C-alpha cells in the first residue's frame, strides 16, 4: 500500500498507528514515478544549470539502476536537497530522499566527505568554539585574508553568509528566567539560537510563557541535519540516537516539542527514519511529539494573536523556506502574521533562496546557489520592504547578506505584536 505525504508526515496523536517512512519505503516509492516531469519543471537547481540532470533522473530513474549495481555518479551531489521535487510530485515519490540515500552511498564509496563539509556539518562545535570569544571570532571571520585562506583549505566560499557569534546569550537569559507553573512544553532551540540567533529563542520562549506554558529547553545539541543532507550518515547515526534519547523524556511525558527551525524540526519528525531507519518506538515517540512552532501556535492559539496583537505598521516580505514544504502544514507563519494589525505582507515569488542549508557554502556550488536565489533578491530590491520574514536560519542569513534588508523569524514579529520585546528593529 502506498504511503501518502499526509500519512507519513502526520504525527497527530500518540497512537503511532502511522509508520514513519524508512529507507526501504523511500526506495520503494520510486515505483510510483510515472515520468510526468513535474519535478523537473519545479527543480530550482536544474532551472539554472545544465550540470544537474534534474530530480527525475537523479532520483527514481537512476535508482532503478542503482538497485542492480553500484553506480558512480555526480548528480546526487549537485542536488541541494530543498525538497521541492517531493512536495510537487503528484504520485508521492520521495524524490529528495531517494537522491539523499544515493548521495550517502556515493560518500561511502568515496571514503567520506571533504574537510570543508566536515566543518560545516558541526555547527554546534563551531558555535561553542566561537562563543568562547565571540568578538575575536567575528573579527577573524570578517577578515578578507582569512576568508581567502579558508577557501583554499576548506573549500568554503568566501561569499558564504557566515552568521555572527552571539556567545551564550540565549542560555544566560534562560538561566535567569523566572517562569510560572503551567502546562509544560519543550522548546528545541538548536545550534542557530544557541550560538548565533539568541533573539529568536528569547522571542519564542517569551511568547510561550505569555500563553501560559512553562518551557523546558534541552541542552545545547545539534539535530545533525548537515551530516544527513551531505550523505555522512554513519557519523550522524550515533548523534541522532543521542538526540532521540535527549528528547525522549519530553515526548514520553506527553509534551509537545516545538522548534523555530523548520529544517531541524523536519529532521526530528521524519529524516531520522527516512535516512537512518530509526522507526523504533522511542524514535517514533519523539517524531510524533515534534511540531513547527508557528504551526502549533496557529492550531492552538490563533484567537489569542487576533485579540492581543499590537500594531506593527511595517511592510514585510514573507519567504516560506523550502524545508517548510516537507511539514505539509501550509504556511502557518503567514496566517499568524496576517492577524497582526498594521502589517502589510508581500509573498515571495521565489521557490528557494538558493542557500539550501550548507549547499550554498561550498565554493563550487555557490554560483548555482546565487543563481537560484537571484529572483528573490531582485524581488526584494524592487519591493523595498522594511523587513524580510523567513522561518529558516540559513535562509535568513543568506537573504540578509544578499539583499541588505533585515531578515527576522516570524516569532520575533509575533513577540513584538504581543508587546513582549523591545522591538528595536521596528523603530523608525
């Protein structure tokens, strides 16, 4: 029986009657491909370079040969993993996941990944080191000579959007936070909040507190998505299992686990199963407990935002990140933003900003990433919004660097609308 998008990604309830999609199920989905070419038309990478044959060829079509014998190929490595092909497929073929599994096979045969990707695959380690002396780390990263050396040694593009280290500001703020008793909810902060974007985490916890929740935050840890998306499965395997064990107490207690990174939450919800085969009860319990924070707020607290929002008289452009499509929940942040009085919203017409996690950091792939995101940057230049709003951290960093326009997470705007933050970015 074919597993639909809705079935494999819907984690409502605690009965676990719906199985997670495993590697075997991912590969089996290739039998649903009718070669309709919808994925080819919508692929942002194939749309800007002839070097990538497209998701149909790199995915289900090539997979029919891979199951017969190992094939040395470059196509999987050029896929950005944005997931758009899977989201538009009318026949529920897990195209992106098929390509990622092939990428992992290529990595195994090659004996591993390069130094630059190994560094990018450990954002929590880089964050911890940089947070020891953030002023020094930021100065070094801003140095043009250092960036040139980094390109030669690691292959990380000198134009890649490197975030600024923020130290341990979110964790320090959380340590001194006094919370009232109430229903418990777990907030998965992730590497971005813990080391680079503390204001996102502060806004998220503040909003949840204002809604009556007592928020618990697990220790600093990475979901390992960079490792998974680059095909470094064996390195990711023990780290992913450790993450499941870390979140099991919350899931086992019936708590919802919310996150402000659409890519992190998608990893916890479905990618551990799809790539590593983690579909045991413990892994399923965690997967079923995870929710995108805006999706959760829209489902449970839309009335509160409609009644309590202060005016935010700003023009914003909202860009829904690629990984959000994998949640199959629409664009909940957009629906929440529409409840904020005074705000004027323009929708991004681009399918992808180009960076696709760590894809746009690679020196060789950077030109492709720039070309993919060009239409979005041009739209921003033409529209001249006060702010760009996006749910994904690497997308925000990329958009802000390329456009020069401040880019925030939707939860930051919602926190300001509820008068929970100073909102300095909104001041005229």
